[in-house]
C-alpha cells in the first residue's frame, strides 16, 4: 500500500503522514528532508543553491547520514531546499532513492507513506491513495511561526509569511515537477481543521478508495 501526500509548506502533511504510517503500519519518508539535506550541504560548502552544477553534484553524492544533520529544519535551509529542488538534475538524482523506498520499504513494512510536493504526480503516480493537503497562506505561516518558536528559534510573523509566499511561488512555478495536485488526488483544506480532524478525514478518503 502506497499513500502519497503532497502540498505546500506547513499544511499539515508531515503530521498526517506520520499518523497514517503508524495506523497502517507503513514506512514513512519525508521527502522534503532529502531536499533540505542537499540545500544545507550546498550552503555549508559556500556554494549557491541556484548553481545547478554544484547542487546536482551534492545530490548525486548524498548519503543517508546527511539526513541526520543538524539545522535541516530552519527557514534558511528551507529556502535553499526550495532553490536546489528547482534544478532538474537534482530531482533526477533523488528520484530513484524515493521510488526504491516506496517499492522496497524498510523494516519489512508492507508499504509506505511519502510526503512532499510531487509524490502523487511523479514519484508514485500509481499510489493507492493520493491526498493534496493545503491551507491558506496565513494559517500556514501562523503554524510555522508557532513551530519555530516552540523550538526556541527566533521568528517574526511578517518574515515567516514572506518566506512562505516566496517558497510557494518558487515550488509552484518551477518547470521540473512543480507543486500541483495529481489529477486523481483528493484535496483536503486543513485551514479550519485540527490534526485529529485532518487524520479522520484522510482515513475516510483512504477507506472509501479501498472499498
Ligand atoms: O516539505 P519541506 O518544506 O520540508 O520541503 C522543503 C523544500 O523541498 C520545498 O520548498 C520544495 C522541496 N521539495 C520538493 O521539491 N519536492 C518534494 N517532494 C519535497 C520537497
């Protein structure tokens, strides 16, 4: 069983994906983390994330341990991730790892939940269930602000909102696998829902597809 969850930043994808993975006993892959690891490595090397050659070289050499690096969750890394993810060579280099994870989930699991921007459209077009999770930009910026503050990071709403808009625009307008719902994705607006309500709705969608 493969569940594909796509959507913009801070829409609630990760929380939902983790809960679904536990519920159905599936492996979970946060694909954003892979792009973040590439973005961070490019920054750490003093290179420009928009430099296609440098970013692609980092993506090709990425190791599993790079996903455990500190600082992958900062907004600086998120912007770098968004930039490297627009480079077609970076996406191509990371595609096989993601598809392998779905085809051969670790720990003997019988399937996987993947979340990202292009799971339903490109990585797992044949997924059993596809959800496109979104929320208004303002709600997502509020959530992101709270998350950063809870982690003790300094953040102000206006800046978080601006960063979010910039990243949304870049992720949606790029030529290579832009953020867009798959034609057969179920759209879930989480603006007025809490995590329990989102989970309940997702379960409804998935079980109606299984029937
Ligand atoms: O989900 P996230 O915010 O951690 O993702 C960081 C960036 O990585 C996001 O702005 C775009 C990119 N990304 C992508 O292009 N494709 C994916 N499947 C996942 C993330």
